[in-house]
């Protein structure tokens, strides 16, 4: 078993954070399609907490690709809606524990309100092929982070947004819908599943991904619409946090 297989099977349960099994399936499927389509680029995330999703993104990267995460880390006084709590030391330990190549990773302290796509491209050495938006969950932060992420995409790149349909975080839907309606040609929905909404930068790319996902995707789905554009909605088993995950997490914490 390689590091990616170990992490998707059990390892992610040892990292505190938010990543549903359905999201792992969807992201792995998208990364597989990117390989087939020849899409290349860096892996990025705004809002990394302890690295639960970022580790997966990095393990899906190839040796020539860079990964970067932006978070407030110790500047939690700027975390205005208390969405998670980045922890640099814990993140670093988790990256090491799960077989990440630290030589290809940058962890950057930033308030994402001050981050732009040129900075992202500079750090990644080009555009991003998978970029997660999971930082502050207010409407203005979601709007700004989606703009940064969408402007930083590589050809065929994907932005994934967390908590769009989570009733605990209404600012995410507000910020995302405002951005999508203000910029109808910037992001095109691809798929919804596992608490993620995934977008790409053109209708052609969205269609290409959707055709392939519908043929050999990660599970049952239906075709729906988001802001008047087609989107595949995947139906994964309800996420309740598995008993195995809870036990593994407890054992892991006891061992630290
Ligand atoms: C929900 S957590 C991220 C969860 C993570 N993606 C995972 O895989 O578990 C949100 C993160 O965003 C960070 N954050 C909140 N506001 C931010 C801001 N304005 N700029 C950058 N990071 C921010 C927090 O410190 C926290 O680590």
C-alpha cells in the first residue's frame, strides 16, 4: 500500500478536521480524470486547519507539482467566524506522519482577504489543478476566496468549495452565489458531493468532466442545475463519522 492508499483507507481518520468519505471519492475521481486529460498544476488550499484535506490533495500530486496551503495559523484573533483553527505545528506533524514530500510543500501564514491569484501562482509555480476553498465561512471571505481560487486555476483546474449547503454556515452560500451571479463566466459547476461543490473555469471543461463522471464516476448521481448551469449531484451514504474513525482518532490522541 502506498501513502495515498493508506491515507484514504484509514490515515485521514487520524487527522482532526472536516473531510467526508464521499468527498474523498469525488476528489480522487476528479484527480484520476485530470491524469487522463493531461491536466497539470499545483495543489492549493485556503483554510487548512490540521491538514485533513490538504494531505489528500498533496498525496494526489505528482513529483513535478507543488502544493501550498494558506491559513491564519497563530493569528486566530483574525478568525472572525471561528471556522476551524489552523495549527502550524500540528499540520507539519501530520504532513510528516502521512508521507508527504515536504520539499514540494509551502505553508503560508496569511489572511486570505489579502491574498491574490498572482501570489498563489507564484508559490505554485503556475496555475492550480485542484484548489480547496475552506477558510473563513463569512460571505465576504467566501466571495474573495472564490475569486482568488478561480483566477489561479490551471487549464482544466478544479476549485472545490466546502459547506455550500451546510445550514450552520449561511455565509458560504451567500458569498458563493453572489460570486457566481456577479461572474457568470468565471466558474462552472461540475459536481456536488460529500459536502463539496466542485467548479471549473469553462463550460467545455465542465461538460468534459461531467460526461466522464457520469460514465465511470464515484457513485449514483442525478443531473441538476446550479445558477442555470448543469451540475452532477452525487448521492453518497450519509456521513455520521464511522465508529472505526472515532476509535482511531481516540487512539491517535492518546498516543501523542
Ligand atoms: C474549516 S477549517 C479548514 C478545514 C480543513 N480544510 C480540513 O481539511 O479539515 C477553516 C480554516 O480556515 C482558517 N481561516 C479562517 N479565516 C481565515 C482567513 N481569513 N484567512 C485564512 N485562513 C482562515 C482557520 O484558521 C481554519 O484553519
